[in-house]
C-alpha cells in the first residue's frame, strides 16, 4: 500500500507534448539519425515528442483522422507544438497516381481545415508549424518507381506549387512555416538531402531537424526540466523533493 499512497500524495506528472503529424517523411523520422529522434533527444525531460506520421497519406485523409488524434482538453492542453507536414503525396500527378493525388486548391483548403480544427481545441496559431514537401529529385524517384513497375508519378515543379500553397496558407492563417522545398534547393545539388528522390536521407533529416529546431527553440525554451536533477534530490527525505 505504500507505493499507491505515495503516488496519491504527489501531483500527476503531465509531460508536455510536441505532435509530429504527417506522411511517411514524418513516420520515418524516428529511425536512426531521423529528425524526429533528434527533437526527442533535444527535448528529453521537457517534452514527449509524439510521432503521428502515416505513410502514404494525403491531406484529404489527414483532416479526417486529426480529430481522432487530438480531442478537446485535457488532451490538447499538454500540446505545446504541432507540425503539419503533408504535400509529397498530395502533389502526385493525377493521371499516374490518382489515389494519392489531391488537387492544389483542395490541398490548401485541407491545411486550413486542420489549422481551424486545432484552434477549435485551443491549440493556437503560435503552436502550429506547417512544413512544405521537400523538393523532388526526379531521376532518383523515377528509378525507385521503375523498380516497382511504375512510371515516374511526381515532378518537382508540381511539388513546388504545393509548397507555395502551403506557405500561403501559413501566411493566411498566421502560423509558422518551414519552406523545405525552397531551403533545400538553395544548395544547387539537393539530391544529397534525399534517399530515393522523395524521402529524406540522413543529411536531409539533419537539415530539417536544424531548421525546425530554430523555430521550436524559442517556443519551448521556457519549459523546465521535469523532476529535479539527481544531485538535487534530498536522499534523506526524497518525498520532499519528488512529491
């Protein structure tokens, strides 16, 4: 009975959360050298970084499932930041990939819809970061498509249109935005940022992590470390330090 009594005397510890919502580029972000794993390491003892990346999804499907991931308080209360990272699938060419393709205007509307939903559960604009799709390296992605018996089903120029739409939605809605499509192409040969022409390589993941951290650091810098440093625990009376 001693353990439950001690727990009852203490306050329930609620870790703040950073929610990563996106497609496969988010789902894979907890792999070795992934950008999500980098954030989780930087925020350990301060935040839980929650991966809600769903491979292959587009904004049409994402807006339907977002209310199943975040409901009204208290679940939304602990969320200190949300990334919305879609577009790589939405921008697939309609004729060659109709299942994942979402028209440009609908893509923008879906992003706005997700932002409005987050606001409805009291996650304010300053806690939302949109991320544009990265650029597409067409020759590498064509090779990956051909290996699966498919044709090249995306092109970088079209992906850029979706990236621009994402940036405009952020401006319209007052959220932060990370324009990955533009930033990665400042390096003339951006292929090193991509593992297969579409998904991020270790270098690309590191680049994204650094860019994202520069935006998150100001938002999260005031968060305290949870629970005292072990040297600060009163070993003669740990309850006084820990409960």
